[in-house]
C-alpha cells in the first residue's frame, strides 16, 4: 500500500484507523465536514486514548473539508455513515479517476452486493442504499475494498477519541480471494493497535456482522434498552432470533452462507455486556439512523429472493415511523 493515506470521515472509527496507519509510517491526512471536531484536530492535533491503558497519543494530521486542498492519496479510506457514502464518494471522484485505491469501512449491506451474486433478476442496483445506482457507477465492486470493523471507539470531545474495545479489522475484495492491494492494506496497519487481516470472503464477513446488527440495533433504538436488557427479556429475545433467521435465509438465498446460529450470535452479544448499540447512541443524540442500510436493504433483498421477512418488516415499519415523526429523511446521499 502506498505511503499517502487519507481518511474520509474522521469520526471515532476513522480517527482510530488514522492513528493506526500513522504508527506504521504512513503520511495520513483527514477529509471531513467542517465543525468543532475537525477544527480541534487542525488546531491542536488528534488525541487518541488507548484501549487498555488509557495512554494518550497526540497526532498532527493535515485536515481539510475540500478534497482539492489535499494531495492525491494512494489510499482513501471512507469511514462515514452509510447514508453519507454517496456524498463522500462524490467528494473524492477526482481521486478515484486518478487511480487512488478505496477502502470502505461501513455498517450494513453494501451497495455493490447485488453485482457480486446470482439470483437477483439481473438488476445490480440495491435501491434502498443506492436509489439511482450512482454509487455503484462511481465505485463498482472491482474498484473498492471492504472493511469489517470488530472494534469500537468513541468521540469524547472535539479532537479526542477513545478506543473502547476490540481490535479486529477484516479487509477484503468484494469479488473474493486474495489480492495484492488487500494484503498491502492490511500490512499498512501492522504496527498499530488494530489486528488487520486479509479476508478471502468479505461478503460472508459482512453478512455475519450484519446478523448481529440487524436485530439488536433497531430493537435497542425502539426501546432504549441495552443489549443485556434485550436479551434478558424472553419475548424480545425471540423477536431478535426471528430477525436473525430471516436475515440468514436471505443470505443463503444469495449464496452467502454462515454456520453461526441465532443462539451463538446472541451469546456473542451477551458476552459484551450491557452496552448501548450504535443505533441507540444515534437515537439518543437525535441523529438519523442507519435504518436503510441495516434493515431496509435486507428487506429489499428478501423480496428479490422470495424470502419471507415478517419480523424484519414489523420492526422496520415501527422504526421508520419513528424517524418520520422526528423529521429524519432516510434518503441516502443527503
């Protein structure tokens, strides 16, 4: 992987990656939206607090809110909410045209998924996350790498980010197998606090993470409950298991198989304790939710593969109504 790396979306996950790349000797810059967080990093540097010791590291990174003010990187890492992926891709289209490698680390069903599977009716556009197909045109599957983050970080204040838990990051090509660019990208993180690995089936890795997000995230946002509260309620736990089974059936219909059962996946979540999901945290802060990428896209795929999804439909309907009542537009790219 080249020496020059730009993080697009320097939030909690993006800045954790920025620090990890920097420790491996890369020249890192940040491209983000104007605001107190980016201003603080520009003025005072980024303070990263370690996962175990809480030790602080201060990094000085060039920052900008306009891609034209930064040099063209060898690698652009997009770490934005799914609904902002289109605008992020538009902002760096010049870099894409000039051959910059692109790694996308985001939750939910990726826009390119239908272009890599069979039994979808021939239309590769996943409209719940890419309504007009513009994202697929800008970043087709063969043009990007995908990252699955099994770690969490939090922004404690402008310019301050804390690595909370986990260290695993899986990087892979949407079309499967190993590639030099994936291997180089994983190696570029070798000296930092993250355990990056090259995955040979990133679709399966993405889907297995989704199997834990598709139920606990929306249910927590609806109820305000922690994951432990959800799993301690027998009725709600059964609902989460049903959502898992429906999502697993959709994956199987697409040729994406997982050996994990609902009980096993929920046990993994229970082991993390009484944590508040990312969707619940967004709900608490009055932010729009990643509903379309995490639940809506699975429902779209269910319809296209003929899989019944009554539990997903019910929870999605309730949460979509909640979002409309609060005035949050769920249109991707806005």
